[in-house]
C-alpha cells in the first residue's frame, strides 16, 4: 500500500467520528484532502464545517457542504486534521502547508481533536520535520535571532504568505524532547503569531495507517 492509499484508508477511519447534526472543524493538508474526497459518504450528518484554510474551504464548498466562521459556530464538538509528525503521546508538529495558526485556533475551540496520519509520520521525538513558525513580517530578523539562540536554524519560506498575510520561518536542527516547554518559549517571542507545535493542546485521538490496519493511540 503506497502513501496515498494509506492516507485514504486513515481518512475513511476518521469519518466514523462524525455524528449526526454536527458542525465540525476540518484542517488542511494532503491527508485532509483525502478526507474531503470521502465526505460525500457522511454529508447528511454534517450541519456545517469550520475550515482552517482558504483551500480547504474551496474544496468543501465544491462538495456542496456549508462552510461557516468560528464566530458563528462557537465551540465545536469535533476537529479532524492531519500532522507532519506525531508522537504516541499525540503531541504534534503541524504547519507544513502554512495553516498552523487557524488550525491551532480551531483545535483549541474543539472538544475532541482527531488526528490522522500514515506511519511514516509517527516518531519517538519530534523535530526531524522542520518546525513551522508564523511570524509578522517586520519581526523576521529578530525572531530568527532568537530561534538561533535556542539551537534552531530558521529558514524563510520563500514566496509564501499565510492566509493571515504573514510569513513562515521553518526551523531545522531541533530535537524536541520537551514540546510543551518549547511551544510556550517560542510563542513568547515578540513577533511570533504561533508555532507548529501542538503540545499544549495535543490530539485526543491519533489514527495511524500502517498499510495493514489502523492503529489507535
């Protein structure tokens, strides 16, 4: 089973968490695209969706499913998203697609966060995947200097702007043994909007496709 097939399989498993009449949050990324491609199977259960990115919104609307703002929905029962890395403790690195801030907002507004990945993204220690950080443009150089002080190698994501109009610094060379402490530390740097660590608010359910079955954490 190739990676695309694994993504489709784990996305199908995530559909089981959707209950009748729910307004749900949906994230972004290629595994989420696999989920959206299968949403027609449970379309009658979904009252509306709160979306984490402009691309996700477009794809969901193409399925004739209503998309609303978080200010209209209020707290959500369920948020479904993928991740770039996850530990078995369900702490994540997200933001490879650049939607980390909206993803984090919706995750924090949701009672249950279901994360779906293939087994290549399950790691013992976070950090092999560069940590994305959304930064206000004027603060790029000063934030980068602070990230170097904590041992990272920040790289400007050239030619990319987030849906919020900000830039992304991808930070390499981090071995994230204490993700909660690092998430807090980076978020306290002036100019940082947020970072791609989801440790303060980890996933509640982690679904991992290994090609033969779905592991649950």
